[in-house]
C-alpha cells in the first residue's frame, strides 16, 4: 500500500460444523512482515481473490464467486475489519461459473517499477484478465477500467485466446509500455505474452505516448532488484532501461550486509534502449 503496509489476498474456511464455507479476505503486515493480521470474511462462498489499493487506504477485493457466473467485488477502508459491496459486484465482470482471475493497478505497479510518476495522468487504470465467457473457460481477455473499476468500457478489451483452456491467468507490468501475462491457454498449458499497453488502451494512450517520446533524452531504469530477493548463483542478472544514444551508463549493485555481491559495469550506448551484460 502507499503507506508501506504489505497486503495479500487470502481465503479461509469455516469449521466442519459450518460446512467449511469459504470466504475471501486479506492478510496484512504493517511492520515489514514481522507480524501478520487477518481481515474478516468479505463475502460468503468466495475464493481466489485479487486485491488492489484504489485510493489511499482503500482496498478493493475482486473475488471468484462459487454460486454465480459473476465476480464479487468488495471494498474496505479499515484493512478488512469491515467490508462494503462495490456497485459493480456481481454485475460488471462475468466468469464461467467460477474461475480464477487477475487484477492489477497499472499506476501503482509502474511506480514500484521505476519510482517515476505514472504517464497515465489522472486516470486510475485497472487491468483485469479472465475467461470472458458464461459458457466455459474460453475467450481469455484483458479488460481495462479507467476509473478504478467503476466501469469496464468495451473499447478497452483485448482477446488473447478464444478457445477452451483451464483459464487461470496472472498479470504484471513489465515496464511502462508493456503488460506481462502468464495464462493457461489452448495452445499450451502455460502461455506467457508481452502485451503493449497501447493494444489494450488504444488511442487513449496517444497523448501520453507523444509526451514520452519528447523525453527520450532522459535516462530511466526500473528497479530490478530489491531487499529480500534471492539471486541464483552464477546466473546472469538482467538489467534494462532507456537512455539517449551515445550516453554512458554505469550500473552498480550495492551489496547488502553479509553479502559478497558487488558489481560495477559501464557501457557506451550505441543506441537506445541500452543493454549490458
């Protein structure tokens, strides 16, 4: 969250005497993982939820609903102590009689990647992926909402796979132009695709793209490593970013305490984006 709270979507079951009814909820930590707390059940018979922060301190929980072919959407302002049903719940997002889905907040993911202000201006874009069907797990689709999930306009949708599959998916922003999605597809059990954000948002990105092109001489680089990350021994470390042609870039990995990691690598850029090994 914006205040540093770590939040995971979660679920639990009632005891056997209550028929093991499942409930979606959240697990959170306000002290960087030293202690953890659990919210209350958001909605009966929901599982496999996704959580995003739509406003400072306001969480949205998007849930698989085992009783209906529609997503349940709940919000909380107090870390799951109480929940409110969102206006779009069981209405806006369909699914084939219960299936997992993926939900991300584009702006928040971009800020965590680059530390830069999002180029999406004042719009709060959410991306949602699942089988867009009432008749089976087919038509894997990415949908975009420009207003924190209040609406999901048809012009902001991209069909990835129309044929039958297991239907699960997981999205993340790769960089400010690209969405990465791993999903169970019809052509292979697991499919990974890099999707240009413009393919989903279309002309709505035109102005922002023009502004970005005018800043090509600037240097930008995502955060590719973080505290608590485990690195594989003797494996190459990918580092990427953008800069103007001819610019010299120094890449430095600072060692954590008790770590032997220390790497400095400089490269003259023949073109942009740069690549160094």
